C-alpha cells in the first residue's frame, strides 16, 4: 500500500543513495516472472524504501528510456507482498489457487493505481524543479 504522506516519499532521498537501492532491485526483477507474486523478503531493502528510491531516481532523472524503466519497476514492485513465503505464486503454475491469485491481483492493482499517482507526483516535482531552478 502506498504511504498516505506522499510528500515524505517524493524526493527525500539523494540521487546517489537512491541508485544504491534501485540497482540491486533492478537486477532482482530481471530474474523473475513479472506476473508472479513474491515475498517482500526477496527485496534487499524494505518495500517502502525501494519505492522511495525508485521515485527519487525518477525525480532526478532526465532520460526518457530510464524513466520508462523506472515506471515499470514501480509497477513490478506491487508484485512483492508480505506473507507469500519462499516459493513465488505463479499464475501459470499448476495448482495455483485461483481465489488466492484473484485476491493478490486485486491488491496489486490497487497498489498500481496508488503507485502511478506517486510516479506522476515525482514527475511533476521534477518538472517544477526544472522550471523554477533551471536544473
């Protein structure tokens, strides 16, 4: 779930510090099925910290290719949930419980909507910074 106080999330991490969290996360998501659900214990940092780092990296970024990758990485973060356990839940896997998948998908979709709003705020913050400071 997205934090209620978005001002505490957007841009409160320096760019270099953000990338120290983003890079390992990027390597992790390259190795998973983007449709599965994974336990948050797989993340190198707390889920909220990964989100904050992604948003901060997005705020400090000016490359459209990197922006696209960061936005997709934010959406994939919704697939990491507490309580999944050591084995991922994969929709294509035989024996996957349809009710459990449905519940997880609903929760992830709600998070995607919340996270998209945070992504837009990060982009808006970057735009304002460019207009005001000329950075």
